[in-house]
C-alpha cells in the first residue's frame, strides 16, 4: 500500500499540499487529476524522493521498486531493443556478472534472480512493447540517434514499461503518442501487474485504464472510485449535497437567531435564548465544496464562402521530390468536421501542411477559394513564441493594424485576463501557451481550422472548452489528435491516412479501435497458446430458475451496500490519523468486498444472459 499521511509541501510562499492524506492499495490503477498548476507533478517528485516534504510522510513497502516517466529522451548508437533492455539495470548487471562469476553459490543466486526476472523473454517483451508504441521490427533494430526527440521519448516510455516497477508513476504518458499507440497503452495498463499512479488529461485513458481517481484540489487529495466519468458525476453529486446541507444549516441558524433576537430581552425566555446561542457555537459549520471556475474560449466567426473551400485533383505531396501521399481526390466544404486517423509517419501532418500552404503539390492540382483564410495550429509553434514578450505584444506584432482594444478582446476570447495578457510568455503555463496560439491563429477570422495535436498541454477542463469552441465554430475543421474523446465529440467524418493514400473511413472510433486490435500481431507466446489450446466445446443451453436470479440480485444489492459503507469509512479523515492497523484492516476489507461484488455481479449477469437466451429460444 502507498500511504500519504498529512503531507505538506510549499514552493516559495505558495502551499501546494496542505496536510493532506490518501491511501492507494497495492495493485490498484489510479488516475491523478487536477487543474494545471495544482501540484500533480510535484506530488510524483515527492513520491520518488526527488523533493522532500515540509511536513507529513509517505510510506510504501520497502521492497517496492518505483519507476517514473523520464523527462529526457534516450540517445546513443545502440538499437532500440538494446536501449529498452538496458533500462533494466539490474537485469543488465546480472547478465554481465553471470559471464564472469566463479563462485558456485553466487552463480546459483544470479541464475535464480535472472529466472525471476524472466531474462529469457527479455528481447521478446521489449519487442512487444516497442511494437505497441509504433516501432515495427525493422525500426527496432535502428539506433536511437536515427529518431527525433518525440520518437525517442516513446523509447523512454518503452524502457520504463519494460522494467515493470512495483509502483509505476506516469506523467502525461500519451503526450508523444499518436492515437494508435495511445489505444495500445490503454490495453497494456489495464492488465499491468503492479500499482499505477498516472497524471493524465486524456479523459478516455482515465475511463479505460484506471479504476480510481485521486483528485488534487485546493491543496487536498480526495480518492474516488471508478474512472473519470464516474468521478465527475460523483463530485457533482457531492457538491450538490454540500450546498443543500449548507442551505439547511443556514436556515436552521436563521431560525435560532430569530428566536434569540425575539426573546433574549425577556426574563422568562432569556435562559432558553442563551441555550440556543450555545447550541449555535457548538454546531459544526457545513463546508461547501467549491467548484473550480470554468474555462471557456471561442473561435471568432468568419464571413461565409460558397463551397467548395478546397478541391484536390490527383494530388501528390511529399518532401525533396519524394511523395508521401499520392492520388488525393477530395474536397472540403464549409461545414466539414474531419478527423484524420492513421499512425504517426503515415502523412497526416504532411496533408495538414499542404492545406496550410507550407508545402506545394508535387503533382496534380489543388484549388482553394480565393478569399479562403486558414488558421493553422501545430504544437511545435510554441517554440516559435518570443519568451520575453507578452501575449499582448505577440498579438500586436502579428496584427499591427489592430487597436489595443481589439487585441485585448481577441485574447479575452481565450481566457486571458488583463494581468495574464501582460505576463511574459516564459511565465505562462503550457496550457496558456496553447491558448495563446489559438488566439494568434484565429485573429484573422479563418474559414478553415487546421488543428495538429492541439491538446498536449491542455488540462481536462481546457479540452472540454476546446470541444465547445470547435462545435460552436461555423467554419470547417480538420483535426489530428491522440485524444479519442475530442475526436468523438467534434468529428463527423474520418479520413484514414495509410499506405500513401487518404480515404474515407466508414465507422466510428469504436470501429477504428476494433480495426487496430484485429491488425495487431499476436506475440510468439500468444501464437503458441492459440495453436495448443483445444477448441472450446459448445456450451449447453441452461435456464436458471427465477429464484436463482432473485437471490443473485439480492446478493449484489447487499454487497453494494456493504461496499458503500466501507467507502464512507475510508472518507473519514480521522481514520488516517488513528491506528495504522485499523486503516490497513479497512483497506483489506474494502479490497475483499470489491472482489466479492465483482464476482457477484458477474454471476448475476451470466444468469440473466442465460435466462434471456432461454426465453428467446422458447419464443
């Protein structure tokens, strides 16, 4: 178990964590969420010992190994396979010592440990992880120096996953991944054998890969059961309940004060009035859970243009005369909402650059409306910002004819107050820099938005604001994103970019997920199992009795109530200040009750399916 007890941390004069406590059970997968700047990455650094707390403690089993995402990309001439395996320093050291050791006892210890670490499968495991993150067999044999920083960050992630630490700390692991690698990572983390604490703003990842949410808000940590959607619903309910309880208490206080004011001067009632005043003093004040102020922004509307905005006639595009995409035969209209699918390296960004005018067609013709204005967002544009300037200065430089009022109004569309508008770009958060890029690219009121990975530095609330802004925009949008949630809520057309071609993909994101899973090659171990596993016998139809169904449902209801009571007990702050043995006992009971409930629900669903199948067969 990971136990955070009364943890306090300050940076400068600002408190990030204020005597906060939380407990994460061994083997649980937890998403750490909160607004940008609340201290999520700081908490990970405290857990690894990189930072020291100002108060409180962090406890975990001494035998646990801890791994955290690296901020530095690996380099060197070694192959990707070698780089990933080298991430497990103990494995490499044992293999080296095995070749030189002479003492029989030590040789036995080395080989026993190598067997524990499954050294004989190291190459296969490293290859499987690299493949999932987008490196085919040929790519795995190349050296790190052959790849850009973003791809080498994937190798760093592969090395971390390969070491399989007992406590896996992930800080925005999908930032350098495409949609395909992100979907693979979801599946990988769902079956990870250790404990996971993951900072992420990817709502879909937090729904699919974790079973608890740890929320950092107002310097406090609160643990919620379920994925992100369940957390959001539970938190909304808690806010509503706290507001109702506060209103009820305020009403009660008002009634008491009304009595006191009326009778405190009367001798016969003075004693009762004083009694009620003492009752008010002893009354615990109900605290209202404060809702964080929302973030919103909007894209300015452009004048309408007659369709089509853009047409392609047998266009090819690429670099240095070599085509990346060929045979492009498409058109864009003003109401198009298009998401591009396909692994990195297949040409999605190349097509965006063609539309943005950054590349010219190698062959064929591309026709644009003469009055078409385009807004182009690419994550690398953050590096082109002047770090010494302010948002107001950046906007004024790019639009010298705009008045100060127009400049401030445009920045205000994207959440920049007067103070933040006058803050140096270097002191803006990653999310604020992204919003500044949105403001700069849309100042000309474009008819077409080209968004290439716009969400990397946006927190969940900002991503929701982006969804609303896209859906409220009257022009056309083409989107590349590794966030399936954004795609599902904004796009109604999909272009599949692969094998040098672009074609319509008929289906939704779930269809695309299934397509990827079907194409994913089986590992050697999975292939062996598939060959040796005997064909399953056709199940005989069974029809449970109605009594069995009722008993199964009652069991689920009873266990749900018992689990709710344990969760309520876990939410009591005094539990973490008392006897640690009691806390461990409650945690153990909670884990066992969760397993019992899961088994009971599975049994109930199975009985229900058998009942439905039997009824259909009779019908």
